[in-house]
C-alpha cells in the first residue's frame, strides 16, 4: 500500500494579550485560506477571546481583501500597513440575532 503524501497547508500563530481578551494572529496559507481562518476563529472563540487582530501590508491586496471578506475591519496604521480586527463578541451577537430571526419566522 502506498503512503499518502503529507503537506503543510498553512501555519497559524495566536499570541494572547496580557488581558487574555485579545489576541494577535499571524498566518501563512498555502491554500484553503477560508477554511483555515474559520478554524482559527473557532479556536479563538473557544479561548473566550473578545477580538483578534493582525497586521497586513497594504501591498498585499489579496490578503487585505481576504480579511475583509472574512469579516475583519481594516484600519490604516501607516503608509505601508493596515491593522485588521475581528470583534468576536459581535460575531456571536450577529449569529444569535440570525438564529432568533429563523426561530421567529
């Protein structure tokens, strides 16, 4: 039997702030970006974080667009970088509101 070839699809790092409510994420993806990001978000929610953020080069247009499509807000830091932030409390609130709408209809 031939062994399956293994490959790394991406690497992600979460650094918690001292208050344990925020965390900085950093990642390199080699495909399956949205599936990997959903997993990262799930891990951060499981850790009860309130928000996550990362720093992205403005020249990384695909990366900035990807983060925006994943629900992150974009905040310019300087001429070269932006800070992307996802409010995890807000995503929980939005999901509950959506569930309530489904239940009430």
